[in-house]
C-alpha cells in the first residue's frame, strides 16, 4: 500500500507489520527515507530514549522532541528493513549484508555509528 498517512508527527507510507514499525519521513516498508533511499538503505536503528526504530537519525530528530540517543552495544538495536532481523552493534558492524536474508547494507552507515551506538566519548555529537 503506497497511501500516505499522518500520525504522531510522522510522514510515512504504510508499512507491513511483519517487523517493528520503522518511523521516518517518507519511509517505505524497508526503511528507506527522504534522506537515504538507495536500494541498500535498509537499516533501522533504535533510539535509547523512546525505544522506537527510525530510518535514520535525521528522521528521528525531525519527528521527535528529543535527539536520537545512542544504544548500548549489547542490546538489539539494529533491524534489517528487508526481513526484520534484529541485531546488536557487535553483530551488525561486521556485516556487509543481513545475516538472515542476505540483503546488502549501505557501507556508508558505519560513518554515523557514533550517533546510533554508545561507542565513544563523542557519541552524543551531531555530525560535522
């Protein structure tokens, strides 16, 4: 279904409920959004504050009243938008593709890891 819906400040297209909902601006069923929309942009990340999955940190920060908070490394906080497989940072960061369905991940996402995961002293910093 490609009907647009509005709710809780989100702008999205309807998504199947086979995995946790991926919030985002113009997010499709696999989590590609207005900011990142190539075929391999299928990772959704969880916010430590609200516990919801978002297509990207930009979507989160535009749609919620708090900045995206990084998740602990040992918690299930990354989801493959293609199949719904949940991963910890330790499992995700060594993968070029989903270990469950084989869908390729965007290798550029690793440059934003400090925004999504508590991996360093500057984990709360916005990208420059």
